[in-house]
């Protein structure tokens, strides 16, 4: 992504201006977060990998007006890939209005944002997670006095209020969000309020430490039902309680399998979670469907390859039609050939993203 110059115009009514730029990654969940309660808290814990190349950059300028009467920060302007998007502006305005108690240092500030993305928005590649993580990191940078642990924990909490899964995108690698009371799997202090990173050396077998992600773009059209609407439908979903229990069980199993290197169990759990997520959508009221016929074609061929050659590969889906094919780095040549020969025919315009698990956000 090329970075345009940001020109801050002088204004006699502005007494000071602070600018910073952050790049934050999308993430792909292995254990899905679906359904929330309270102030953007998860019904169940989730586990994800943060990506490297699917990311969003925010150039953020925070201006202090000479006179202000509001206690909340205010959105002054927003450009997304050079365009004004009213729906996204309204979402950020609503978020800023709700965080005055958590961002007291931004009281009365006016915020201008230029955003750039390396992948399609609103197609099930967690664009909101990357966007809101970049925004939270920028806002928390305004008065950064904490150490790194406290800074990123606070940014994770703030990001969560804008988009639940965004709290995972303030870290790289494997990230856990949600209270996990399982000493057999994890000895970190987990929380519903913020996400925590899981050390690769401690929690991932060598097989899973350098994972690649082939993101197969089945349909880049913005989805008709947002993730926010889908979460809302879980409040009265007939399978809600069973889903919460299953998510805890799956988290326990996959943490043990990731640590031991059991690719068979990891594949089973990740794919169950992906298909289960879309099953919850199809059994919501009203019911809706985000997968497409080509989504199914890709899934079938991935499973055929795994069975035929006993490869440690697996697919997952986010809240959209596009397929993530996860595999160890040492299989890169084989998987790229497989994508070219077998899967591109099912991708919109033959498009796919060659991505991998990354190290997390970067201040530019």
C-alpha cells in the first residue's frame, strides 16, 4: 500500500495537532466468536491467527480546538481508500461517542482519519477487525505513558468496543480472547475484556509456528447481513447455549492439539467451527446464507487433497463466502500449484491472497 502525504491545514481555532499512523492486521479465527452480551463482551472465548499482508493503515490526526463543549472526541473527517463512506463514518462516530469514560484524554478532540486497505471490505476477511484495531492503537498513542503490556492491553480493550474481533488484531501470532478457565491448556490470565497473545514457543508445536493462509476470493461483494446483525441474532438463537458449551470444548481440544502438533484434531475442530458458524446463520431468525456454490466446491477439493496425500492442511471461513486455506510454510510450492490448478476456477476473477501468520501491528 502506498502512503499518501497527510497535510494538516492551519486553523486559528485549533491549538495543537497530534498525528500518528498504524498498520493493523486482519485475523482469522480458528474458534469463532459469535454472539455478545453487555458492553461488547463475548458469549464464548475465541482463538485466532493474525495475518501479515491483509491489513489496514490508519493515518490519524487528533486536533485540540481552542473551545470545546463536549466530553467525547468527535470525528472531523474520514477517507477510506480515498472515498467518504457515510456508513463507516457513522459507525466510528457512534464508537467515539461511547468511549468518553475510557479515553478521557481525548475529551473535546477532533479526529481526522485517512484509511487504506490491502483487501476487500465487508466480504468476510475481518476488515472491521483490522480497521478498529488500527483506530484503537492510534487513539491510545495520543498519551502513551504505559509500558508495552499495559498499552496493548488498553488498545485491545478499546478496539473490542468498536468491533469484538478487533481486540485480537492488536497482537500478532496466535491470540486468545475470552475467559478461559482451563489450566490444562493455558496458564495466562485471560479475560472477556481484552485479548492476550499466546507465545508460539509455548503453545504451538513447530508444525504450526509458520502457517500460511491462501485466501480464496469467491465473492468480493459486500455481504448483505453484517456480522453485527449476526451477533444480535444470537441473543434469542435456539442453539445459543449449546454453542457456548461447544466453543469451550473445542477451545480446550484445539489448544492441546496445537501444542502437541496433532494436525488431524486441529483440522477437525477448525472446520467444525467454520461450518458451525454458518450453520448458526442458517438457523437464525431470520435465516440467511453467506456461502456460495463455489465456496462448497473449494471445500470439497481441499478435503480431497488432504485425504489423498495426508497433508496437514485445513480450511476455515469467516462470516462471508471466502475460504481460508491454512497450511505449513514448507508446503508452499505444493499448495500454490494446487490453487492454480484446482481452485482458481472457483475464485472471482481468479483472485486470491497469498498471506501468512504475521507478527502483529506496526507503527509507521
